[in-house]
């Protein structure tokens, strides 16, 4: 029995070493906008054009010191579905309000030349924010590009030949062309958009109504790069060849990668080391999987007692930091903004370390992070040594009794 207990104990230590520790950056009991005036807010509340309880983060993008969120559009009660959070490094800073992005004037339901209903967000390698906009009953879906490094210059770069039902996108940047792969979840196809050609087209995905989407990182073998697709109400994870999409195929045959133990993945992303993170409808956890290895999900992060339909948003910044929002509709705080630093060790590519101060902003580099890593490493080394000593003592005692009996 003792060796068995030792094995379980060591396995528990191993699972601890691959768990992400998140810093709490901000928390809110209620989210609100940065209104032009109190009178504007009062009128919006009285008219029913603003209901604070209906604010639900849906997608997130991070660039530099700015976080951008898309909000689920509850009819007219959400006056702006694209907002930004000004970040501050002060531990005493009050949780910020939501600033309509890039301005209040750019938001108008039913305005075909304005931002109407935002869903997926992505930032490209040169700091341009790509924004999916569902449009409305009278306006087709569209794609915006906002230059975060150039005074938030905004440009409507494409109108799609359909209305609504846009979900998420990923960006495939090549030396000659930038392609966006877009999911809708309603038909057995994805949408491909070329920035240079200002052209979009459908690529059929037989048997798959793609909803969540993730793109494997750039590597030396570009031919092997994969686009991963998840479906609503299903647990299968499939992939298609990026090379085929780049070559202009109109039918992309998929490959079954594996089956999650949860259904309806609504958000997936892959970091630069090839680790996938996936969130699922109605589940209080996030799974991860190292895409270079056979499919085997790992419970990456869990929030006890969380009971919300779509509780998480996820994003990676240019430094590899994983950011997350947590939404809880039934308790306070209702919203939290978290982040975790990715520290990749040669033998443990998914090992995550973060600071112990939940309001620390020094986690991404410098001496504070090195000190955290050292302290964490020492802790696990000592704990591991204790476990080995514990197991050795029981094993030695067991052998002594065995030989004594003999």
C-alpha cells in the first residue's frame, strides 16, 4: 500500500507543476461604461438602452498596456459592444470602467458604417486589431481593422455577403499575404479573407460546422501547420491543413484529432509553444493539450462553484502572457481579470509560474519573475525530496520486514 500511496503522491506533485497560477489584476461587482456625462447614463438607464447586469465579456485581445473586450450584445441594452480597459501598474488603482472603443461615436445599432455587434478579436504582428462585426438585420457582417500603434486609426476593410452569425477568427500571416480564417457555426464551411486582395470566400468543411478555432504556431515545417476546429454541441476536435487553405482550396477535408470530455468549445487558442487552451459552454474549467503530443486533455484551470454559460475569455499578448476574464452571473465579484506568466523550461514546456501578490504587475520580466521562479522551484524541489524520503523509508521498512520473514 505504501508504494501505491507514494506513487499517487508523486503524481499529485507532477500535476501541481503543470498548473497555472493566475494573478488577479482587477475585480468588479458590476461593470459600467465611461459615460460622456451622468445625464447620458441616467437617460440610457431610464430608456432601457443600458442594463449593467447584461454586460458579458465574450472575446478579448491584449496589446501593450491595453486590453480590448467584445461584449455579448443583449438587444439594445448594451450600447457599445467593443470596449477597452486602460491598464495601470498601480496596485491601489480602482477597477477601471469600460471605454467604448475607439469612441462612442463609432457605435450605432443599425448603422452600416458603424460598429454594431462585435464578436471575435485578434491582434496581428504589427499591432493591428482585427474586429468581427455581425452587423444587424439591415446591415451585412463586416470586418474592421484598428491600428493600435497609430492613434487607433479605424478602417472598415470588408463587407461580407451575409448577415450575422460570425463567431471567431485567427490570422495567418505569410510573407506575401495575410489571411483571416473565420468561423460561423451555422454552415459546414469557414470563411477565408485575404487582406491584400480584399476578398472573402467560403471553404467547405464537410461534416463540420466550425464554431471555435485555433491556429498552430509558425515553425520550420510550414506544410504541417494546422487549423483546429471545434463545434457547438459536439466534443470532437478536428484539424485541416493550412497549406491547403493558402493554396486556394474550396473544400477542406478534416482529420479527427480527439474527443474532449466536455462539449461545445466556444474559445480555443494556441500559444507559441504549441499548447492549446479550450473553454467550454457551461463548464467551470479550461482544458489544455500539448499539440506536439498525442491528444490527451489536461485540466488546466478551474474555478470552484462557477455556474455560468460562457464564463471565460482568453487571450495571449506579444510576450506570451495568458490573460483571462472570469464571469460569474450568480455571485460576487461578478467579473475578474487574471493573468499568468508562461515560463517554459526545457524539460517542462507547460510549466507555469506566477507571483504570489495578486496585484503584482512585475510578472513578465526582470528580477521579480526570476525570484518567483527560484522560490517556486525550491519549494517543489524540497517537496519532491520529502516525498522521495517518505517513499524510501516505507520501501526500506517493507524490504526489511520481507527479508526478516525470509
